[in-house]
C-alpha cells in the first residue's frame, strides 16, 4: 500500500527527478518509525514499569526522526500511534483511513516528479485507495472467521459486512469505467473484485481457513501487483 503507488506514479509521470528518491525515503522512514513510537507511547501511557524494549525503540526512533519530520505521512502516523495505544487499530474507519493515507504516496511521488498534481494522479490515488480498503477489510474478515472457527459461539464479523460494502463500491466503479470505455481500468477493477469475492466465499469453508497467512499474503500481493499493472495501462 505504501510502495506500489510510488512505483505506479513514478512510471506514469514519464520523467525522473532526484526528489522522487527523497519521497520514497521519507515514506519508508514514516512507516519504519511507527513501531518504535508505539512502544514509547505505551511505555509512557500504559505500562507501569520500564521495559527493556523501550531502550531499543529510543535508538531506532532517533535514526528515523529527521526523515519522519520531512514526511507528509507524519500526521497520519501520529494518529496510528494513538489508535494502537488505545487498542482501536481494528476500527473499520481507521482501516479505511490507513488505506487512503498509505496510498497517498502516489500524489507525493507525482508532485516530486512533475512539480504538480495531474488528474491521472488523483485517479490513481482514488483507485489504489479503493483496492487497498477492500483488501484490508477482506483480510480482517478472514482473521475474524479464523477466530470464530475456534469459538464455541461465533460472533458476526463486522469486517465481513464492511468488505461486502467495499466490493459493491468496486463493482460500481467497474461499471462506471466500462460505461466510459476505460477498458483497462474496468478490467483492473473486475480482476480485483473477483479475487476478493472469491476470498470471502472461501472464508465460509473451514478447510480453506486453515491456509497459512503467509500464502494468503502472497496471493494478495500478486493480485495487487496485477491490479497496479492494469491501472498503469489504463492511465498511461
């Protein structure tokens, strides 16, 4: 979600500037700094006694602090830290905000490469954010289904309902792209929609839920890369 939009935007910009490398470095620093910041926030507000991992977090944070300050993602990661400390990182709203914030690297890259924000860049951000949102919700629905499989009285999954809404949005976008004769974009949306719909269907099968999460992640990554490639063709 962070790096794929950067790659897509860099290709679609049709030019290269050294500032694109600065954007990539700042985005990576913002992502890398989140974990030590969460540890330090928990030490300050949650934990009663000092823990050994706190010293390690201080050293890592010192290394990333300068680059984090230069990143446009800084405000979002401040929110992410607060959400993690309060154990609300599974909030549907926060997951959607995560998708929008992480995929915004496409806008930063386009600005670095061209000095402006072209319409294709905003469309890229929107389309990547929609796909990322659906992907996050489908993964959380799978985690809920795995937990429910072990529970005596399975609870309904709010993430499954939210994922179905996200798929409806993808379907609407695919139909709109078809109407506008943007074939590659419509195909990209249809491919990712089919992939996530199949995943949700498989989540009703107890045997399919035993699939290792690493393999699930690799499948999701492959689907995301295919989607990104089709978007590049459609927005070229």
